C-alpha cells in the first residue's frame, strides 16, 4: 500500500520552515507560493511547499523582490527556465566588474601611505568620505580610487577638485551604465547571445566584461582628446596661462602701486 504523502497544516509548515504563518499567506497572495490542498475546511501543505519556501528565502537573500520571485517561479513551473542555469547566470551578472574590495588600514599603515602629504590631508580625506574612521583604524571603501586620489594630489590636483571630478564622472557613467544594461538585456537572445540559451548568454557576458571596460577607456580617451582640442582651437585654454602665478603685466604693476 503506497505511503501517504507528508502533509502539514499552516502552523506545522510555519514551525518546520521557521517562516511565520502570516508570511506564508502573504507569499500565497502574491502568487509566489503555490496554493495548498483543501481537505474539508483545512488547508494542507506538502514537501513542495517546503522547498518553495526555501527557494523564496534564497532568492530574497539574493535581493529579488516578491514580484520578481513570482515571475521567476512561474517560468520554472512552466518548464521555461532551469533554476540552476538561471542561478549561474544571476551570479555572473552580480559579480564584481572591478577587483576593488574595501580594506581596513591601521593608523600606522595609513600614515605610511600619506607620507609627505601636507598637514590636514587626512582630515580632508575623511571629510571627502574617501576613507572612514573605524575606532583606531580606517576603512578604505575603494582602494583603487584611493590610489587615484593620491596620484592626482601628488600631481598637483587638489582633493576638492579631484572629488568633484569623481562626482561628475560617476553621475554620467551611472546614467550610461543603466542605458547600456537595458540595451543589452532588451536584446538578450536576439543580437546579444544569439541562441538565447543560458550558456550562450553567459558566454556573451564573459566577453562583455573585459571588452566593455576597455571600450570605456578608449571612448573616454577619444572624447577627452576631442574636447581638449576644441578648447585649444577656440582659445579657451588661454585662461590657464592667466590664472594664479601669471607674470604681472606693466598695467598690473601700475595698479598695484
């Protein structure tokens, strides 16, 4: 005689999965959790509900909202999507594009890196949020950008000027990145990963990562060269020669007494 499948009331399911009953009902109302089997007036849940609740939790940990989870599980239930392949693609999309992980420096390590910097430079870095104090140590959120900041300062570019340049760069790169991501995703499987399989899309993104960064470097260089040439040809760079430290003209000396 075949064994009866495992069956749980909603309270038993909540106890087993450690998901509150009200949350289980919320998932059902949003279509992310399949409905229970009704026997008489009692709702019965089975192993499939346990697995689905586990999956919902994992997807939420990955940052998905309930609407996106519902759409995803609907495609999985319809056989349109293999979960393992999708998770692999999602991990690839979420992985870092730059090897630039935050690090914590001791007071001594930071002082060594700031050697020969003028007094008050550490305070300026804290004010600009380039680094953050953490007890007796300092958090460097982006070691790469920290190195860039030090290189610019050593070349005579003040921290305020460099920080503002970073804000301008991030503002426009953020807009460009959103548009590019939307463009590639819109054409996924039809012009981007032509076969449309998960493996095909993964290969396309693997190539896009290094090539995209190189393309950004090249386009930025070309555009900066073009814009600076326009400034030179228009004479607008003459302001550089008449800024601080310019030699005094005879009229300037006369005005100064």
